[in-house]
């Protein structure tokens, strides 16, 4: 019974994502989406959900939506624009390097979400994670300065302010 309760937030999230990305509201897609959501939610509930109250929090869900909108519009647009500018520029002005970027989140979900967001954003790739020192090591297309304060502000800060409200 507890597993089913833990599965509820996953079922809701999976079903919403399925319907959104299928782009269809036909009977087939509605039923198939529900079946897929129930099966995947039930199978992964024990692995993913530790606190049901936290997982069902409307405030956290709203932050997740806000983060999704921010990431898919603002963060991605800025990063793509920056990389396109560098490609089109006759001298291709790049200053690549691997930098240490500190993070201040607590949960594993937060750490991984930020790492994936950094990696999926053009111009940056997380190449290593030091959990003991709480640092990402990031290959950055244009190192502005190698100091941790600059790398945090340019790479991690914006992602972290949203992710803290979702998972921590």
C-alpha cells in the first residue's frame, strides 16, 4: 500500500509529461499514457520517492514548472546565442578550460539536476563531480575567470536558485 502511495506523484508527473510530449488527446493516447504512468510510477516508487509529502507539495511542483520554463527558454536561449555568436565570429573567440564550480545544494536530486542542466546547456559540460568538496568540474567554452566565485555566478547560481526550491 505504501508503495502505491509513493507512486502517486510519479504517476501524475509521468502522465503529464506523456500527454504533453505526445501532443495528442485521442482516447488511445490518454489510455496508453495512463497505463505507462501507472506501471512506471509503481515500479520506480521505492527508488525515487522517500517523502511522499515532499513529492506531492504544490509549492515544489510550481517551482518545477517555473524551472522548466526558465531552463527551456532563458537558459537555453542565452547559451545557444552565445555559442552561435562564437561560431559566426570570424576569429571564433573562445577561451576553453576546465574550472571548479562550487555548489550549495544538499540532495542527490539537486546535485544531479544541476549537473545535467549545466551539461545540456551549450558551452558547458560537467566532467567530474567532487561530492566531498561540493564542486563540479566543468569544461567551459569561455572561461571568464577561473576563481570559484566567478564560476559559481556564471555557471551554477541561476540553476541552483530554482533547484533548491524543488528538491532541498
